[in-house]
């Protein structure tokens, strides 16, 4: 059996100096100058990748729904200068078939605040499902804030909320799981 290959793509802020990885995992710090396309090129250089970890902040804000404005979590993920949003998630097709699993460490990545948000720009579940379809990878993300202890090494501890597995086939609903098959602490 081949040795697992890991890539960690993280937002360059407090995480950059505190994510410690061992072995030969590839660390890709993302900032306002590095494009996702450059990150995809680096991921492709390590393919096939067993697991890509995305470590970034989940985004929230206010969204117009019908005739009202509502608070919404699950708006996207602050990664690099493009971020990950329902409007640009198709960009991730550039790594289709190069990654087997994607584990997203971001607050509210798989959140849908209300049924009225279904399929909207504020539907994190929809976005994670699209990420799975476009990349051809199993995607794992949770529906709650993710607490991290920022010390010498970022420790996310146990997952907060429900972790879901999003299938690359797009068939069926996201499947609740206890945890992803790989976690950042394994790297």
C-alpha cells in the first residue's frame, strides 16, 4: 500500500506560524497575493494526494432573502485572495482526480442557516457538495464554529457540531460522520 500524501493549504494569518506538520507533507500558505491557481499547481505536483486539508476562516454576513435581510453563516471560506464561494467553486475542477479527500477546517463551512438559504450564496452545504463534485474528492466539513487552540501548534481538538461527508457523485444528502478519515493532527 502506498504511503499517504498530505497537503495543507492554509490562510496566512495566525495559522501560518502555528501549523506544524511532520514528514513530507506540502504546506501551501495562502495570502492576498497567492492565487488559487498557483495553489492548484502545487497540489498537482504532489498528486495523487491522499488528503488536502484546508485551514481558513469561514465567512458570515447579511444576505437578502425574499423581502428581508438575514444573518447568514456559510457564505464562504477566506482562502487566498479569491476565497471559496458558491460563485467560484468551479475553479476547483483544476485539481479534479488529483485529490482523494478534502478536510475543511473552517467555521460553519457546511452550514445552512435556514431552509430559505437552500441553494443561495449562503448555503455552505451546497458549496461543500459542489467542491466534492468539481474536485472528484470526498469532502468533509462541519456545520458549527470550529475552536482552535493557537499555541505552539494549532490544535482543533474534537470537531464541533456535525461533520458531514460530501460525495463526489453529488447523489444523496451529505452523510453525517463522526470524523473524517484523516485529521490535521495525523500529519
